[in-house]
C-alpha cells in the first residue's frame, strides 16, 4: 500500500545515534514507582528530563521523521526512520547510515551493532490498507520479539498509532480512527510493564471526540512543526527508570 499519510516529509534517511494481588507491595525508588507482585516486578511512568533520551532510539515512519526534525531531539537520540516505513519492512530496509560504511544498513543490522537503553516504535498508519488486524499484529509481535532479542537490556516503548483528524476520520473508509483504535488496543496488549511499555500520544494531541486536533495538523494526518513539542513533552512525562537493570 502506498504511503497515504506520509506527504510533505523528506524521503531521506536520518542520522543514527544511539493484577493486582492481595500482598502487592509498592515502593518508591529514585522517583520511579516499582510494583512487586510475587516474583514479578513492574514499573510505572514518571517524569524525566531530556537527558533521558541520550541512549534512546526512535524507529518509525514519516511521523517519527517529523519528531526528528522539529522536536529538538536530534542531538540526543538516534532516529532510524523513513517515510513510508511499515511493520512489514521495518527491520529489512537499508536506511541506517553507519560511520565508515558507504552503503546504509538495515535496522536489524544496526541493532546488532549498537545497544540502546530505550527504543520507541511507532508504525501502523500506512498498514491500514494492507491485511487485517490479526496479520498486522502477527508481524508486529515478530518485530518486537526480534528487537528484544537484539536489544535485551533496552526498555521498549510500543507507541499507539497517532489518530487522524475528524475530517479524515469521517470521510475515509480505511484510514480512520476506528481502524486505528482497534490496532492500538492490540498493540497495548504487548506491554508487560517490565521490559515493554505501551504509550499513546493521542492522549496529548486529540480533542474530546478522540480525533487529532484540526489545528495541530496541516493534512489531517501529520502534525504541524510547532506541535511536535507536545509529543516530546508527552514522552518526558512517561519515562521508565528501572533500578533492577541498567537503564
């Protein structure tokens, strides 16, 4: 499926960088909530500062390209992102420039060469016109599992697909918020709150009807440059600081 939403964004490679239980006990450690339930240890979101992104990697399509270009994180985090990237080819497209190598490598190869502390993944808008939810999620799980294999110490954030504006939602039979929400519900189930966490920027960029705010977007799908700051601020309010492992 052609990239329906990825317009007015550079088609370029960007730089690399780096339950409840009766006896549940809660304890506060270095600003982060740890919840212990038997042998399981889970964490809750806490505010962090921008240094948190010094060992972070963002993987995604043109929306993540926009985050790279306009959120002021390009000097801190690494970005493996490209217009039209999908869950089907996210690990296989040679888009990562590696110092000393003339040809770019795949994200899978890059993840084999460098370790990160946090990895953010947002794909899914372009996949709405290909396959069904089960097929999408089967591939999504494979990608997350592979990332975990290659980056066993990283915190993985699976990001909810950003919704579209109300006009787009009402007029498009495929690229609408009903279809996005169904996929987001399934993506959220991947979170174990130990190594994999679900975060949903829609909480910060959508109106009371659950649509991407019209004033935030220039094409019903992508954020205007000024509003990527809202995305960054949302991420800063949803950090995970683990004390049982290296961050």
